[in-house]
């Protein structure tokens, strides 16, 4: 089995425009004579590799601690849509797992989001910090989150080949939050 870490490093990762930049402060340090190291972290819920909860765009939507973890863990399909058209995308949706990771600089369009909902996709992951257009993220988020689709954003898939894997991307249990960071990994049981 091979494990792929598909998460960004938090403090050096991408930050969505306008979001707080993650930072840390060493409040106890062995090098300063303390008995242990202790770090204080400040960040936004959508920094680094993270999950959006429906509450991010819906006042009455589920918060991150209310998400069904079964949507975040299980078989998934990694695809590259660089050279695909709408017909091939529909073919992919007919045959892929219900957790779908999009490799490359892909922004989900509203039409793609509607198709994903038609095919019962439960998780969509992208390498960008937003699943939709950075200049107008609301329509795609609203379409997918309306159906409680888990949005996994900020992935690092450059070392991962297209194919089928087992995904583990459970968010931190941050009660009442609209999103939370996660450590996303892919398991390839075929590879030693």
C-alpha cells in the first residue's frame, strides 16, 4: 500500500484572497529554557487544505461538525479534465466513485456542479482554494452545498496519477464552524 499526502503545508500554503494568513507563535520553547515546546496557531477555517460545510453559504446549512464523515472517507476517483469535453465528463460521472478529485487547475462551472448533483457525487475536491471561480464563487458553492456535497479545497495532486484510491479527509471537529482544515491522504492498495 502507498500513502499519498495530498495536503498543503499550512504555513506556506495558498491563501484565498481576503482570508487571514495562518501564523504560529511559540509560547513555550525548550531552547528558551522551558520544559516543553508549545505553539499557538492563528488561522482562518479555510486556510490550506480544508473542507467547506454548507453553513459557509447557507444560514441554516450544516456546520462542519454536522457533516456525515462517510462523505469524507471512502473510495474516490482522481481525474484530469484538461482535455475533456462535456460528453466525456458525463461518461466520467457515470463510472466514477461518488468522491471525485479534480487534478490540475480546474474550476468547477455551474453546469458541472449541476451534473455532479444529478449523478449523486458526495465530495468534490480541487487543487485551488475555491471549487468555483475565484471572482464569483457563490453559484457553484450554492449548487453543491445545497445537496450537502462536501467541498475539499486546496489539494496537492501533482504526484498522484489519475485513477482510483481510498480517500481520508475528515475535517477537524470545529463545532459551529463553516469550514475546517483537514489532512487529506490517498491510499493506493495496488501499489507496494
